[in-house]
């Protein structure tokens, strides 16, 4: 698991022996006078200039940005709600409006009326689904937010830049969809960058190359501790800087290996589901008795396609040439 201040999903790490995208609707067709001559205008299909975004995190923190601004999140950071904030003189009059996440590139190139939602590899449902997240029914207020998500919130799972698409009727058709002009920058590893495949378009294709299903191998020596720096994990497409993330590992879990020594497809354990395995790596300490199970990242200027690398502690001695240890990171 990639975590620290900037978390992301990781992949599999097998340790093997050495042998091996302005329509204004006026109430009743007219503009109502409020506070003298100030108009109050109802918003349905489009969003007026100056609409901002507020992100309510599950931790209680709130992040906000005006139109043209940016909200910065960490991949894996739970979000409790997304709130749209209209400029003064405007209020929502909607029922069954929705929001969904799209890539920044699609929002700019095709507009929200033609942009498909990001896949499940990039964000949790319902934000990544075609219907999107349902917004509360709202009349008379200048803000509107998504209905509560299940569990502890939803998160973006892949590093990159995103935008939210708003649709007053949930169809996202041209004329009924508008882009929230606030960039959502997610710090973490781009899942598609870690794949030989150009993208991971859906959950069903995630197993064919997304980071969460990619296997990495490190090699050890039977009955002897591995050399310092011998196990390095390249992380291509990282959004952020080396000091904004760190890497840890899970407990060991069962996996099967083919005749070539490579791991067969396996259901990985969830990030932070259990403590890190204490018999795989040797945390700092004279006798592998250190307790720090987090390692930092360092820039890799000489490895094509990889921005950073996580360098794990020494591999603990494997009792036999046949032993293999499988963990999630």
C-alpha cells in the first residue's frame, strides 16, 4: 500500500530465491427582485461562471476552490461529500441531479456531454459509474452536495487530474451536462502508467495490467539475509514529489506459483488489512528488530518510464530455496 500523506494502491511483491465537460432558467419565466434590484436566478441545466467546489473529507477537513482553482487530494483519501457552491444571486432548483468524475483531458477535449466516467481503477463508485453520484434535491439554496456515500466515504484510487461533470437530470447528454471548472489533482501512482496496457478502462480489465494486479519480484539467497538496496520497487507515473508518499507492505498471504516460478493470479489482501509481515523484510535494527515498516521514495532519473522507486529493507533469510513470500504493497 502506498500511504503516508499521499496514499495509493500498490501491487504484488513476490520474494523469490536467487534461483529463481449557460442556460439560466428564470423562476416562472421572470426574475424576482431581492434586496432591491439584485436578481435571484434559478440554476438547473448549466452552471454559472464563478461556481466553486468544496470537498468534505471523512476526516472532517474541508477543501475548497473557486472556478479555475484546484483541490489537491491523496489517492485513497476518503471523501464524505462533494459540494457545488454557486456565486451570489444564483440558487439551485433541481431534482435527481448527479455528479461523476472524468479525466481532465476528456473534460477539456470533449466537454462533459461527451466525456465518459473514469473507471473503477481510478475512483470508487458511484463517482466512477455512468449514472454518477446522486445530488440532494434542492430549491432555493446556493449550494448542493452529494447524498451520503456508503461506509467511510469514497476515494480516488489513481494519481492524476480530474474534473466533476454535473448533470441536472442525470443523463449527461449535450445540453444537460456542465463541467465543474475546478481541477481535482490526486497525488499518487497513475494506475495505467504501471501497465503495459495504455489504460485500465474497467474493473474487469484491471487484472490485465493495472497497478493493483501487477506483480513484482525480488530475489533473495537461501539462509542468508539479502543485500541492502537489493529490493527496489519502481513506481512509474507518480503524481507528486518523493516526500509526499511512502510505502509499506501487508502480511503474507497464500499464493500459487507456476512451473516458471511466477505467481499465478491471486486475490490480494486489502491495504492495511493486517500488520506488515515481520518475517519478510528486515527493518532497521541490528537483528532485524526494528519496528518501522514504512520506506520512503526516491527519484529515478535514469529509469525510463519510472519517476520514483521505493527501496525496501534487506530481505530476511529464506529457509530454503523453495520458499516464496507473497505480500501486497
